[in-house]
């Protein structure tokens, strides 16, 4: 932590609501209780004119004895009327002998022990008789009428500044708005030229520390008539008859006091601004501090409670009008975003896969977050829309998001500050809004905004220095001494995401998650039903094929006996018919045998062991040697790895693929057949390539179906079950199969085997 950090932290801990003193333009009295017998427990050192006894004697006395009679009567009636409010309210205007006219205000607080304390404040009105309510009301009514006629926020703010200055007579009135980081910007100003203009200047959050902002939220009014004042201490004199004040007990809470003394740091701040007096009125939106009406004067200047209250009313009317404008804009923005969301969800409902519905309407996807680019990463498939980082950069960003614990929603307008790698693409994505759309995988919808380089005009150097003595030692927090315009170029930031954009993104996330979960449930139910149906079909096909084998063998056997025993009595036509019967029965028997084998493959258990694919290819080639006799075939067998798999099924896969390559390249001289592989992080891809007759790629999906053939039986024999066996065997291992081909240009058949730890479960067991 730097010295500056320590200094600002000390400032933020300053107990400014318990200063133990007041400003000298009034007097303060505190009574422990809210009835006429309540004792005086604290008083300002200048309170003698309001007391009927000397201060030292008045402390500890009941209210009726301690107070000046004309004040006591008014206070007694006020207390009898009901509970004392927590914010100051006027009680009476009174003339104190030798002290002039005063406005008496009262409010109640709780002390450290939780007991009710009534605080009376007498604020001097010398020279302010024309600033009482009957004089202020006509001007205030005109101000409200002017505000009521305006709608544009800039016009409302300017009008409010003008009306407050007209009511108060200050040299300069500013309206100061806080941003999300509590930096403030002057958004409206009215002045007479005696003080410099601060219009559009920005001031750092450290100028108004956290506890000061909280006081502005609680107590909407604050007045400092003279920055050169000497604080008047509060005096407490515990007597034997009263419970003693605990040593170290906090001073009286003056959060709502109109006379509360202010921090010495703030007084010095005013002097540095060359303002002798100031007044502020808070602007609250929905209970939160939105900004301040800040008034300054070159000389000391007092403002009556009535005028301050009129300014407070203007600020409240202004806050209502601003809230109405902002709420209307926010509502319109949300309605527009919800309409886009509805269109996106409708597109998703019709798309297959459903997530593609987001990217099929790129304009809506970008408008949804007012973004320049977007990416949808779902089950490791990445789709980019608009102006985005590269796919590799997006995937790196998704990995980083997942490493953060997979937050449901993430947003920032300064991504490089959190993710240093974003510095390489901040021109496209300095701002990021991301939603996680799956509870199972690192899947996100991401919106990007580019860096926006802008110049900020500060009202002086925003870095508060530490005051130093002559030896260079730190003395404490020193407010900025210069308010000369200080410019800063802000980089590495995008336009911030609005609350409406964040909220509707969250709503979209919940909707997508709902679709994902529903789809997952549907797929799980469908998988269970398919698994059940497959088992039934396998059982049925096994039974049928097993039962049919014997009849077909009988047909062939008896037909051959008939040919042998009765051939002399058969005509040529009869012999020909008998040969057709034998051939058909043999084909049917082969078909039944293959169907039985296909069924058995789905029912048999896998026995995974280490399989040397080089040895297996050599053995299969030896088995197929009769089919290659007399053929000119150029073999290209690349070195193959050892894999984990069922050796019987792997042999079946290679035998079918190599047999097909040999068969469909029989018209080539020479035929060229290659076997190879490609290593991937999670799987190994094998391929068998030939230069045979090939196939139309449009029918690729039919190749691996049962009894599906793309060539006539007269051209190439077969029953169309070999590739179905290949797919089933590879599927049982958790792998994939596909093919590429062109008519008369050959074909390539691929299959994959997952590496250890990445294999998918055997789908046969989904319903167990």
C-alpha cells in the first residue's frame, strides 16, 4: 500500500459525524430524554444566551430550569405535541437578549447506550429577515413552475442551478453528478463570473470520502457560512447525581445537525478553492445519492433555514423529474431488449441445434447488448459474429472465465485490467459481457465492445498528495491546492454495460439454461428409449436370424441333393430354376449370418486390451490375400500406434474397410490402397484410402446404414452390412466414423479411437 493510499484511508475513517464541536453561527443544547424533566447533558460553549443559568450550573438541570423561559415554553409545547423527529424541524423564531434573532430547530438521536437524546439548535438570523418563508414562497413557486415546464434532463439541471442561485444569491451554483466509481462531474452550472467555471470538469471520488457521501445521503442539507470559522466545542459536565460519562465514549452524533462542524480537511479544501462559504443540497434517486447541488461564494455568506428548505424542495423535485426520465428510458430500453430476446428464443426453438438460433440472427444478437461483436461457444464449438477476437483468442478467454469458477455472468468495461492477454485484442474487446449457458460444459455467449479512447478533464490533479513538513515527513492528508484543469487520456476501457443490458442478459441466460436442461432431459429420455428399442431389436434379430439359419441350410442341402439324384429327369429349365433356388438360399443364408453377426456385436461385451494396429493390418491383409491374387495393388501402410480396444472388433473394422478398398478398386491398374493415422490430444484418427470408384458425397450418411448400398449388385457384390458393422464396432469404443469420396476419384474412410480417460460410455448400458 502506498503512502497516498494510507492517507486517503485515514481520511475515510475520520468520524466527521461526531466532531465534538459546532460552527459559531448558532448554539446547540442536548437533553437526555424527550420531556420537560430531561436533563441538559451537553451544550456548545457559546450557549449562555439560551440558558437561564450559567453553563456550568445549567448542565445536569432539567429542561425547564436550564433553558431561557421564552425558549422553555416553546420547547415544552413542542415535546408535548408528539415524538421528536430524527431530522431537524423548526420550533420557533425567538429574540434572545443581547444575541439577536434565532431560528430554533429540534431533532432526536440515540446515544451510545441507545437512549433518546433531543438536540436543540438555535441558528442566528441576523440580516436574514427577508429570507423567511413568507418571502421565499413566491420565488420558490416560480421556480417550481419553471421546472415543471421542462422535460430534457440538461434543461432541468440548468434550470435548477439558476433557480437555486436566484434563491440563495451565491456566486456560483454547480450540479455535480456521481458515476459508478463515485467520481463526480459538473453537469450544470450558473454563476456571476466571480468564481471560475467548473462546467464539465471531473472530480475524483477521494474528494468526497465514503463517510461524507453517506452523510450527504442521510442529511440532505449542509451550510458553511464562513470557512474561516473557529469551531465551538461541546461541553459536558457530568454531575454526581447523573450517571458518569464513560471514559472514551463517542461524542454526540451530529449527523443531522444543521450546525455540525466540518472536517478541517474540507475547510482547507474550500480555502484552496478560494471560496469563503458553501452550501450543498443532496439529490437522491430511489434513496441513493445521485449528485449534489453545490453552492459557493467568494465571501462569507449565511442562508436561512427557510431558503435552504426551498432549495431542498427544488432538489427533490429535480430528483423526481430525473428519476422519471431515467426510468422511462430504462423501461424503453428493457422493452426493446426483451423484444430482441423473444426473437432470439423463437429462433432457437426452430433451430437444430437449438443454440444455432442465436447466430442465425447476427444483427439481433449484437443489438441485444449493443455490442460490436459476439461469440457463442457451446460444447467446444465456437461461432463468431461481427468484429471479434480470433477463435483461438476467444477460446483462451473462455478457458480463463471457466478458471474463475464458471461465473454465471461476467461483465467488465476494462477486460485488459483483469485478463492481461486481452491487451492483444482490446481494439475489438476491451469490454466483455458473458453469460454461462450450460451447467455441464464451459459454454458461453459473449458480447464484445472495443476500446474507446477518451479525454477526461479533471478539476485539478486527481491524485491527492500528502502534506509534508520541511524535513519531508508526512503530516497528514492535504486537499488539492490547485483546481486548474488537468487532462487525462483514458485508455483500455470500453463503454460500460447498462443495468438493463446486464439484467436482460441474465434473463436470456436463464431462458437458454432452461432450453438446455429441457433438451438434455429429452435426449436422456430418447436415449433410454432408443437403448430399450435397440435391445428389443437386437433380441428379435438374433432370434429371427438364428431360427432362419437352419431352414436356409435345409433348402440348400435338399436342392443340391435334388440336383444330384434327379438331374437326369429334370429339364434344362428345371435345372436352371433349381440353381436359382440354391443361389438365392445361399445369399439369404449369408445375409442371415451377417445379420446374426451384426446383432451379436451389439450384445457381446467389450474386452479391451492393447492392440498393435500394425500387426492387425498385416494379419488382415494375409486373410484377404485370395481376393488380391493376380491384382496389381500398391500398398502404403504408415506406422500405426498401439491402441486400447477389443481385438476382435478392431479386426472386423479393418477387414471390412480393407475388403471394400480391394473390391471397389478392382478396375484400377494399379490399385492404390493406403492406411494411416493422425494423432490428436484426445483421440487417434485412422483412415483407409483407395483410388477406386468412389461415391457421391451427398449420400455419405447412407453408407454406414444397414443394407445401404450405393452401387448395383451387378457391378460390385455385397449385401450392405459391412460398414454398418464398422460403425457399430467403433461406436462401442466411443469413437466416430465418417467418409469422404468423389465419383470415380476414390474414397477415404475414417474412424477414431478415444485415448485413455476420454472414451464415451458404452451406449448399450444407458438404461441400466
